[in-house]
C-alpha cells in the first residue's frame, strides 16, 4: 500500500532516494450529476455560498481517481508517486472527467 505521505506533487520525496521510475500512472473517473442532485444544487444556488452537493460530488470523484492511480502504481511495484496532478474536463453538460496522474517510482530512504 502506498501511504499518503509517499505521494507528492513535487518530483521527489523528502528523505528518500529514487531507485527506479516505473512510468506514468493514472486514475480516471467520469461522473454525472443526478436529477435529484441537480435540483438540490439549484435550490442551494438561490441562497448562495458553498454548493455542498457539488462539493461532495467533486471530492468523491477526486478521491476515486486518486485511489485508481495509486492502485495502478502498486500493480507496477511502486512504493511512491511523484509529480502527482489532477485535471478535470467537462465531456458533456453535467458529465465530467476527473484525471489524477503522476509518475510511479521505487524509492529508498536516503543514507
């Protein structure tokens, strides 16, 4: 299991030395809003502020994409991921893709 502190947006893991790069890994999730969720979110927009239904949907999509990326890295034998990024695209009205990607690596504690 790749621990959270072993995933970095930088190109290294502090106190670790990179042994081997295993290539790019990614996790992709495509989500759509439900009719009920859209109606609830529309009601929230009337009052302004944080639209919690959409926030929850986005957080869940990001988490799922992240977990898929980590699973792909683990399948390659990685114990860390560097250069991690998120990207999102609206494929169609109400349908979004969330991509989480990075480079799977094997690292060792620095001597």
